[in-house]
């Protein structure tokens, strides 16, 4: 049983920056992956970035590569999404999720945090 709590969302101007946090608690099974997804109004949920926890290896969607960075703090059991050069199309609810390797399914999800980017 894993609980995920996102925070750090808000309203920001285009070109600005925002850092999201996802704090994990409860039982986990290694190796595992933590990821960020987002869902804009009237759109499907979209993969943003993920990280293999123990190795720190990260992957990004093409739409955010070069602008967003995912990283983790082992001591705090928290994963972050640093978002720079934000664009209005980045507006969405951002969700944190966890899966155990080598599975492709994400077993645990947070409740989401709203990010709104104004033009």
C-alpha cells in the first residue's frame, strides 16, 4: 500500500517556472518507478516524465524534454518535477504515479495538483 501526495501546483505566467513535489509513504516494492502524468481539460492523460528510483535514470515526453526535469530525494522519499519555460499548453492537472519494474501498469496514483499557465 502506497500513498502519494502531490503539491506545488498553481498559477504561473508563460515563461515562468514551477516545482511540483510528490511525497510517497507506505509500503513499496523495489525496484520501482515514479512518474508524472498530466491531464488537460477534454484530453486524455499524458505521460510527462519518470525516474527509476534506485538508479536515478529519467525519461521525458518529447513535449517537455529540455524544459522539465524529474529528480528525487531519497531521504525525503519524494520525487520532484521542475518545470521551466512553461507554456499555456502545459496547463493541466499533474499526477504522480508509481509502478514496480518490469510492469508497465501504474499501481498507485496521487490526487493531482493543478498547474495553470497564463499567456
